[in-house]
């Protein structure tokens, strides 16, 4: 053998891209809901400053999740541009 790994099929590539987007979307939803609950708890029961720091940290995590989701969508769009809109779709 030549030692080079075979490139995955278009179906496998599309499934991997869609899986990444789905994971990013689910994590983002959970992050937003969790941040909202923490923020609500802090607003209702004004706690010390470190609770506000936790809300800010959760906001950063939400921003990272949104970035991951945008990157996944961009990767899917790039894949569609390179191989065609229906490339790798199973019917």
C-alpha cells in the first residue's frame, strides 16, 4: 500500500459535518437555557459578585457555542459548494 489513508466517501463526510452541527446546536441550546436559569436566580436573589462572574463565564461559553455552530454551518456550506448541493445525501 502507498501509506495514504483513503478519503471518506461524500456520504461519510456529510454525516460527519451534520453530526458536528447537531452537537453544536444541542450544546448551544443547553448552554443558553442554563445561563438563563443562573441569571434568573441571580436577579431574583441578588447574590455576591462571584455569581455575576459565573453568569459572565456562562455568557462566554454561549458565545463559544455559537461560534462552533456558525463554523459547522460554514463547513456544510463549503462542502455543498465544492461537491454540489445534494452531494452525500442518502435517499
